[in-house]
C-alpha cells in the first residue's frame, strides 16, 4: 500500500491532448501522434456514441497498435439527465455537442498541464460551405469552424488565469479529406484500419436482414468521406446503406447528391466564404479558399468515378 501523499512528475502527465471521435480524421491524427517516439503520453478524449461503442473501441485499438509512446483514453458519456421536479428543460438537439466535447478536452488538458487541445477535422468540413440554402447557417455543423474556435479561445482566455490559458487548434484546418486520406496512405496505414471509422452524419439503424451499417452513404459527410478514400486507395470498401448514384434510388433520398452537383457547377468566391460565417481577424482567407477549391475538385472526381460505376436504370 502506498504511504504518504501521491506525487506526480512531468513524466506522469500527458504531452498531447486531442478529441477522438472514432472518425477518420481523428484516427489519422491520433495514429500520427501515437507513432512519435515521445516518452510522455497521448491522451485521447472520447464521447461514447450510442450503439457505436464497439466501433470506437476498434478504432482506438488500431491507434494503440501503431503506438511508439504511451496512449491513454478518457471516455465520457453524452447522457444528460435533469433532476426530478426541477422544471429544467433540456436541450434535445445536438447543437451544443461540439462545445461540450471541446470543453471536456480543455478541462482534461488543464489537468494534464497541456497547453493545446487538438480537435482534428479536415478544413473542408470544418468550414462546411453549404451546397444549398437548406444547409445554410445553423443547418450545418460549425463546431470546428475557425470562427467558432476563435470565440472558444476568447472565452478560455477570459476565464483562465494570466499565462495559463489553453488554446484549441485544429491541426487539419488546411487539409481536405483527400489530404488526410493521402497522409494515412503515405504513412503506411492500411485501408482496413480506416474503414471502421465513423463519418456519417445520420448513421442508419440496424437492418433486420443484415449487419449494422454505420454509414448511410447519402449525407454530405459520407460523400466527402468517399471523395477522400477513393483517390487515396483507388476504392472505398466502406459498407454504405445506399449509393446516391443508384438510378433505382427514389429522388427523395438523393437530395444531397443533387445539391452537391449543382453547387459544383456554380462558381464559388471569397464572398461566399464569409457569407455563411465570418472569419477571425488573423485568418488568411486565401488558404481557406484553397482548401475549399481543392475539396470541390475531389468531389468532382468522385462524381466522375461514380458515373463509371452507376448501373443503368432498370426498365
């Protein structure tokens, strides 16, 4: 039994803290950092996704298999319960989820004496330019948008003691999904390690006639995922519930695909970049424009690839 006060040295604390969702981007960042030969640990902050805990565990074990340094995981629950009889109305949407994730990671970083928290998300989806009016404003996620991160860091600096503020920085802010997948490929990360990751914005439920499918294949994040994996590996073997280019798919289910095609046929300018959400004062807009344009090229390549695979509509 240990006697006396418990003491810690610098070696006991983590060196890096990052959000780890079980998605493709967070896996690649974690794998890159885990492969660095540092003596101090990489701490990954995870929020348990209902019905997908086993998938998150599988992705985490993939990171541990590539490690050259200690790797730890802090798993948090998303469940929020109001006290009985309190009369408090809970937020039933997921709008505040990104802030909850970031705040938890910042708290963990403060406890570990780590000055920076990394929420890895490719710049293409961090900016998340709306391909249609239906996805404008609050209808699209902006949890890692530069403007969101800027204000989060302002809040942290206001409440922290002088000189102790932790910063939130997106390490993939200037990368497209294709860049992230290419980095994984160049690092020798096998495709089978990337395939279990979760990218879908609306994962389907378990199908009665088959195994659980974690990707609908039709939402915008699924389309961006495909546009990154296909050029990096020549194919995407993720089991999707549907393909948006399937001619037998009802038009009511191809809205994202059709909106994407129209958006890619439309000129996109600097004005469009700032119209949906402003940018921090120290931002270099040209670098963000480049991310969006390269992302659009990846999506155009996906459309061309899909055109060669799409079967003819049954007569």
